[in-house]
C-alpha cells in the first residue's frame, strides 16, 4: 500500500492541530499555575515588607542603644581613671600614716619602758591596788 501524500495531508494537519491544542492547554494550565503562585506570593511579599520595616526599626533602636552603651563605657573608663588616681593618693596617705605610726612607736618606747619600770616598782612595793601575783613575773613569793 502506497502512501498518497495528498490523502495523508489532512491527517497530519489534524495531528498537528491536536498537538497545538494540547500545547495551548498545557500553556494555559502553566499560566494558571504561575498566576496562583504569584497570587500567593503577593501576601508573602507584603508580610516580608512589614517584617523588613520592623527589622529596620529594630536596627535603629539597636543603634541608639549601642550609642548609649558606648557613652556608658566611656563614663566607666573615666571613672576608673579617676578612681586609680584616688587609690594612688590613698596609698601615699597610708604610707605616710605608717611612717607616723613607726615614729610614734619609736618615740613612745622610752615612755613605755619608764611606765613598765614604774609598775614593777609599785608592784614590788605593794601599792598596785590589786592583789599582786609575783609568781607570774618569776619573782619569789613574799610570804
């Protein structure tokens, strides 16, 4: 059986029209799907816009907070420097007081010796006013 090109042409055109119609339907479905996706994407983008706006506001607040924190840290640094100066001055004062205490102890040592000797004499003579205990000094008892 020989194929007649004239008789076969309407069949090929029908086949071609069917394929074109199917492609058009597929394209129509694809367009519908894209429209659905774009329709769903709209609210998401609006929400994203709001979220980005909120994020911008938070970043602005963070910037102000960081400026205040930096100012506070500068104040702390200045305070620490001043306190270091106070500590240095206090250390000098303590050193001077220690020198004065040492001098006072040295100056009072002769007076302490005289006082101790006087107490010893008064105790030996029995004028101490207290019941004196010679045994604690290692002296023989007067009994």
